[in-house]
């Protein structure tokens, strides 16, 4: 984080009060056009150029009532040891008391919302909300941004790490490949954004500084929402946290803190965000000790399965023992020696119970033993959230009782998960060496969904953390050197993962032009390195648009993380892979391994 200066100062004139810090100032009107009438704080940089008009309205909606501000009280200022704190109390249609707090430290403005009363939270909006002003204006109000570009540290389709500021962004644990939902590739991603003054020119290149960073600070157990959304409309924007009716409040509730801080670049924003969570005790300060075998090149069978199926096949059907034996023969013929083999989707008879499909894998334990005899490790692909094979009482269900997802709030499910991990990793079971945990973006989402009868109702990011933490702790208890790979690119998940996977690459930019897969990998790696420094990176390799880009991607992998090979026989039907191409892969692995020594 940046070096802290002295405590900000408060000054007043005939129509303003201003809090002045070294790198920003925060001011609001007094007199006839005061904040009660025009509910905006002016946030400017050190030179007086405006960054934001921070809206003092907010909303904490619940199942019982929409939350509208029916009036604001004048701001109150108190002094703390290292900050000035501005509070604005609202008269709420849904809560006994609601207070917006802006804590002005030497480096940042920290915005927190507090509500007192009872209700089950649905949407919470900060930096804007629903209300009625003394002027008669009513509806939804938003903060104003003096910015032209928005940096979003999460892969999306279309590819747009840098986008126009009035483009929405969704960061969370819900997504898939359907339109408007391909934003869960990192799940969760860093819950952070950055705003720049120059227009966005391409998906990867932030303009020059300064930038304004914005991130959420809270213990991961309190992240009970599925998504954090930047919700812009016509020159204004707010943050929307989707709690979906699954967080019950009885008494006092405080929101996650929105930290707003000037920075020189989006990269600094991510570093400062991670450091802030570490300082607050919400993320581990150190990466895990890395076992040498974790860094060995990986062969994952998924891409080769898909390539064999063609356009009309179903790739999970080709996760079979005899087919993986074919893959190993191809690797051996090319003198490729992966240290780790991932058995991908789907070796299980049922996803949730994770018992081997004995028709496809008649001797999975023997197959794993054979890989161990070769000096290799074996990871099993694990599909998070899937309820297939679970009793309904261990699941999140829909309105008619159908299982939608495994429920990490269910003690019975967590006990089952412990037993599954033991069966898969222990010497008495399959003796596998860890997991590639996938589909973390399939968190249950919806106000009509219901947790199991014995569940504590954990939801959203917090529920995913509990799920991954249980897999990780059980794996380490059974095999201390077990490897758990996830695509949870959030600092608070640092204690429950060993390696971060960059996950599936995407296709086009906002103009519909193809985007380099190697450029996508570099952008993702930079995000992971900033928010989870020291963690090994599984560079993935799926999907590749053509053979040329596949080879470019393969050469890029070795300089950024652990190389992963997905393709063996062809990339597309008209682009076979021959020994010459696999030899190039071998040379990149050789160079990579030299750097490990």
C-alpha cells in the first residue's frame, strides 16, 4: 500500500466543509443547497480535479420491504486517531435506523453502510440508492464519475479488461457460457475496480495514471452475496451486492467497506487491494510452501477428449481408462513426460458422490498406481456445487424441492464431503494426489432457492469459500502434500487453495475481432500475481482456436506459470498435431524445467 501521510484536516467556509488529505479532498455543501437537498460529496484529487460525486443515498432492500430514503440528516463529523469520519443518517422505509459512514484516512475514503432492524437482505446498493429528496426528485440516484475507462480484473466475453466506464461489470461466483453470464471465469475474482480518465482504447491496455481504485473489504465469512455489480446508467453508477434474501438481519448489520483510493495504475490498485485485506486480517500474508512436484508440467485430458468427439460428440463420454491409455502412449511416442496427469470430466458415476464409473474406469486405483510407479502424480477433476447423487436434504433446492446445488451449510453434506475426499486420496482408497476444482462459478443464485433443513444458510462468496475450504482441509489432513487447484482469484481464498488456474480462454473483443489467447493468458497471470503473489499458476490451455495460436500459447505458458498440455492429436478437425508440434512442446518443457533447478 502507499505510504500513509498525516491525518486529514477539516476546514469550513460559507457554503462548504472540506476534508483535505495528501492525495484527495472530500467536500460537501452547507447552507441552502446542503447535502440534505443535493446528496453528493465531491471527491477530487490533490490538484482539485474531480474524481467522483459520491451519492449519500443508499439502499438495504429486504424480502419484507424496499428501502427508500425519505430524508437525510445533516452530516456529522467525528475525529479518530488516524481519520475523520463523516456520518449521514437516513430516514428509511425499511429499517429502524440507517447510517452511511465515510471514514477519511490519509490514503482513502472508506464507505460503510449500517442498518438496524430486521429483515432478509436482497439487494444492497452503495454509492447510490432509492429515495425522495426535498426538491420532489425521487427514484434511484447514483454517484457520478469523472472517468472514461473502467478496469475489470476478471476475464469476460467479450474480452474487455479495460472498457468504457459506462459498461457494467459483474464480479462474483455466478456464471456460465450463456449470454451476459460469461463473467465467472475467475470465481470469485478480485472484488475490485479501477477508474481511469483516458478513454479505453483496447481490451488490455489501461491508459496513463492517475486512476481511482475501488474495492471491498470484509472477512470472507461476511461476503454473503453472489455478485458485486457496477451498475451504470447515463453518467451515473452505483455498486449492487446481491444477497438474494439469504442473509437474515435481526439487530445491527454493517456492510462490507468500499475502499476508494487514488492510485497510479490498475496494477497498483490490485496490489493495494491485496495488501489492505492482509493488513485487515482477511487474507493470508504468505503463499503456501510449494511442493516441488506441484511445479511439474501437467497433462490434462479434457482438450484431447473434446478433439476426439468432433462437433457432435459429448466429450465426457471419452473420459475412459482405455482412451487415457492412448493419450499416455501418444505422450510417450513424443518423449513428453508430464509430472502430473489430470483425469478430467467425467470419471465419476455421479458428480456429487464422486464414485468412479466402473464401466469407464474398471480399475482406477490400479491406473493411478501405475502412474505413481512411473514417478507421476494424478489429480482428479472435481465439479463443485453439482448435486447429482445427493439426497435433497443436503442440497439447495428450488421452490418445488428439486436439488439445485450441494449445500455447504449442511453438516451432513460436509461430513459426506470429508468422506469423499478420504476415499479419493487415502492409501486405502484411490490414492490420488489432489484435485482440479472446477465450476466454482456455479454457485446457487436466486431469491426463491432454499437451503437444507439443517443448513445454516451460508450463501454466495462465503458459501463457496466454505466448500473449497472443506475440500482443501480434508485433502491436507489425508495427504499433506496434496495439490488443490482452483480458479478462486481472491486474496481471502489464499488459505484454501494451493495453485491458481487461469481457466478457459475466450474469443472476441467488443468489436467481434478474435483476441490472442496468449495475450489473455498474460493479462490473467498479471492479475493472479498481483492479488495472490507467490502462488503457482496453472496456465490451462482450453480452448484453442487453431493450431498456430495453440503453439503460441504453449510457448507463452512456460514463462508465466506451470505449463499445461490439453491437446495431443488435433486442435481442429483440419489441423492435426504431429510429432514436430509435440516436439516443440517438449522443448518448452525442457527450458521450463531448467529454470526450476
